[in-house]
C-alpha cells in the first residue's frame, strides 16, 4: 500500500488537518475502485486509467512522487467539483498550492501529462489556472 492524501502531505510539511488515511493499491482481482475501511480510504489503481498511470509512472521505491501526489490532488479537485462537493474541492486546491510551492522549493518539474490525458480540456485549464496563480 502506498500512502497518499492528507497524511502524506503532512509528512511533506502541510499544515492542513485530515482525519482519514488514504492509500493506493494495485489489485486486478478486486473490481472496486474505492475501498473504504475504518478511518481508511483505499484507491485500487487497477480499475482506473488515470490511477493506473500514476501507479506505473509516479511510484518509486514504494513512495509516490511529489508530482504524482500533485496529480492525484488535481484529479480529486476535478472529481469534487463534478460532485458539487466544494468544501472538499477547496481543500484540494489548498493541497495543490502547497505542492506547487514545495516542488518549486525543491526545484522539481511539474509534469501534468497524465492529468491532461485523462480529463477534459476545460478541466485541465482550471487546474492550470490554479497552478499558475501560485505566488512563488
């Protein structure tokens, strides 16, 4: 299991509070995308093109890259907006801004190709606006 979400962000220095723990797995035998257990959310990356690409391209030595974490936050932001869950979308926007600043500090390049290939152009443009608005 790969730690993602708010707890991973806290490990990287984010001050946003979260109660749950989010993980990624890759399990072709389980057809569920989202698996919920007590205080734990698990994304089965085998059942979604976007998450599969994250699994195979952004997991290194059993850790998600900062870029991969940024991509998952951007994707979650879009999903929350589509579901009209703007409180969660706002939290993801906060996470996106945190990660963009962190990547800039670490001089890491942002690569949004996986996201661009898995969302509509208007959704991608919204993400780019958020990223471009970060004061560095």
